[in-house]
C-alpha cells in the first residue's frame, strides 16, 4: 500500500507570492490533515478535510486555505507569502474514523525569500 | 501538550540500554495518543498509539504508558539501537476528528 505522497518536496518562493502544495493520502483514507513544522513552534495543526469538507481548523490566518477533492487528494494554498511562512508543511492521512492513526508524508519544505 | 518552546529536550543512551521518553499533556479531554519518530529530513513516523481507556500498550520493542491522573505519557524503547536515534513526539487528540496537538519533542541519541 502506497504511503502519503506530498509534492513538491522543496519550494522556494518570494515574499508576496502564493503557493499550492499537494497531498495524496493512503488509498482508502478520507481524512487529510495539514501541519506546519518550524523549529520555534514545532508541529502546529492547520486544518483537516474529510469527504471534501473542512472538519477542523487551527489558528492560522486566512492566507492559509485548503481543499479536498472527490478522490481525497488535498491541496493547501498560502497566499501573500511572508518570510515567517518558511517551514516544513506536512500532510497526514487517516481513515474514516475520528481519533485514529494519522500517517504522515515526507513533507514539503517551503522557503520564502 | 500543545507545542510551545524553542528548546528540544535531549536524551542520550548507550546502545543496548532501555530508553524512556516522557510527555505531559494539559487537556483532560484528550482521549487518544500517538507517539511518532521523526528522522532528519523525513515526516513523522507512527510508532504506537493508546486510547484513554488503557494504561499500557506494547509493541515491538516499544511500550507506551498512560497516566491520566497526572496527564503523563511515556514511551519505553527496549534494547535501544543506533537506528532509534531521532526526535520523538507525543501527539494527543480530543475526539474532534483527526486534529492532533503535538508536544515539543525529545531528541534521542544512541551512543554505539
């Protein structure tokens, strides 16, 4: 069974630009969550999508958004990039249930210059 | 607990010894817990989980202990190997979907 796939692995963007990251969950999983990981703040929850609907949302500004498609693949978008958005963005895949194992992808390393 | 902090606690152990990594959480509503291992340049890897109706769960070379009274979680690794060197995170969930709150992590170094 293939794991969670995130693309691209690395990105360099300029301040003010926008970026779209992609995540393909484990086959059969319908829940996709996104996290931001930085040295200073650790792993912080961005949002969770389940069956194309946002089920949970963390405390991030509206510049961070996401969506989920009918095949459970998910994208997250960050608009008007700031230097502080430089981070490792991780996607986690879970099955239908709540409170169940979450499996992570390798992440997308975003650098904003 | 929720992730705050600039400094990563560290733990160094000799190869073959047992390791114990601790985690405190703050919310009594937390009812599901996962331990993750993260190696440099990789995403967190699921190790073992435990639900709040259990006190202990064992896997291959790993044991998780949950003390709900003091809101404390620990991960025990038996016969620690060099390949166990990584950062270990505890994560908690509160039955609101699959939203997890992560601890600050502990960096484990295994000395050959």
